[in-house]
C-alpha cells in the first residue's frame, strides 16, 4: 500500500472549493488503496478564528474515513492587514517544520498552493529523494496583482522568485486550469504537468418538474462573499425587473450586503446566511438560474462552481471571463457575460425567459456534466501517474 501525504491550508470542517477539492482527492486515493494522511492547520477559514471545538489546542490528530488528519497550530487571522496575514502563513510554516522534524514523511507528498510561503516551506524542507507534487489552484502572485492586492515592487518580485522556486523543486505540477499549466510551462519548459479540474464527487439529484411559483426568474448565488466575487457590487447594479436574487454564504462582504438589503427593502434580494453543504444541493435545485461572478477576470481561475452546479442541472450565468467562460460556451451550460460589464449583464438577464429555464434544459446540462466532468475518470488518470 503506497503512502501519500497531502499538505494543505484548507480541509473540512472548513468550507470552500479548496477544502472540498482536497477532501475528495484524499477520499478517492484512499478508496484506491493508498494510505493517505493529511497535514492542515487547526480549522479557521473563513472566519479567521479557530473553530470552537479546536480552541486551546496546539495540535490535533484524528482518523476519519481511514484517513489520518494532523491539524497543526496556526495564528489564525483573516485581517486585511498584510503583516498579520503574513504572520499567519509563517506560523503555519513553522508548525510544518516542526511536523517534518518529528514525523516520518512518506516518499510521495502532494502540496497545495497557494499560499506560496507554505508551499515554499514544503519544497525547501522536503525536496530530497521525494516525489513532490505541487497542486496549484490559483496563480499567485499574478492573481493578487489582478485583484489589486499587490503592486509590481520588490515584494512582488520576491513572491515571483518563490513561485518559480516552487515550480523548479516540484516533481510534477497539477493545475486546475490549462492557463495555469501554460504559465508553469513558460517558466519551466520541461516540467511535467497534469490538468486536474475541480470536478465534484457526489451522486447527482434526480431532476423533477416543479410548478411555476413565480413570474420572475429565481436567480441564486451560493459561496464565499468575498472581495473577488463582488456580490455587494452585483446587488447594487442588477436590474431586478425580471429576477429575484437569493444569496447563500458568508465572507468579508456579508455585513455590507445585509446593510444594502436593509436600506433597499423594496428590492427582491434575499440573504439566507450560511447553509451546511449537506443541505445546500437540495436547496439549489429549487432555483431557475445560478450566477457565478468574479469582480475581475483572474488569469488561471476556473471556478469549481461551474462543475458542481452543472451536475445539479442548474443553468449558469457566468460573469467572470477567462477559461471559465470557454468551458461554459464549449459545453453549452448557460450564458456568458464579460466580467464587470453590468450593462451587458442586465441585457442578457432581460432576454432570458422563465419558460426557457425548464426541466429539459436542466436535464440536458446535467447529462453534459456527467459525461464531460467525471471525477472518477480524472482520478484514475492521476493514480496511474502516482502508482
């Protein structure tokens, strides 16, 4: 039985795409007779506070679904202060060094990136005689530059050097988009790469026709309410003549969104708070349309919601640009609008009719998803490389 260690900054009970992706990868490897262990911080995302059941602990070890989970100390923070966020990453890196020195590390290690500094720590301390697989979900520091978090200065150049070091030391780079793999290949031309999309692994629901309860289209967003998603700005700019807008999730913009709804009671916006993932899918299939927005086009980003929601049979309105836009178009999963073009967004919404969003289009989207976005087939290809 081959041993695999996965090092990640996010893991359940934390929510979000990164947490779900690593969980499904670990569970999939375990089912294929790999002995899987996880190293991750004490749960703190997205609140920036250690979860109640883990407070006061320096580390925690558990076994779940035959997977050994090591949770390490971290100075938890989601502060906008860059120094505090840097300290949070460094604290986890120091915990990792302690873990490496006090535990036997298997030959095969999968490292999640970003955060860059965490990946750098792993590449620096584990490079000798090991198969290091770098799992890149977002391109940093480029993404930070596009989001306005960084400027092209000395700090940015240092982050670029760290990024390039990580690629050089990795045996193979796994990327969630073709743009990521192209970027890596430009820096390290002979680097072995593998496209590993954020395909979900759950039983698809049976889609049933429901009575038409409203003349307006019920549009839903579920996920992180962060700066990159731009849900607050979306609330401000939507034309509500043809839609109701329903929001699920939490994040940095939660209070602003709640304040906007309170200040505009006549607008058909409904904030439902956070919902457990186990309950979310049953809720989402009741809606007519889902919107997947990004405030700005982010190079290398393909939101995992594309693959998750199409499996639910939800027609998608994609408002983010980049490779995600190509996936929507090529697979005919819904509508595409140029990122940040709210006039175009409202034009498209006005042209979508309620009867269009019927059970036939939903079943067709689900069928395409099951055929093209197979977690099992993708995992099997990866396992052939790992074995």
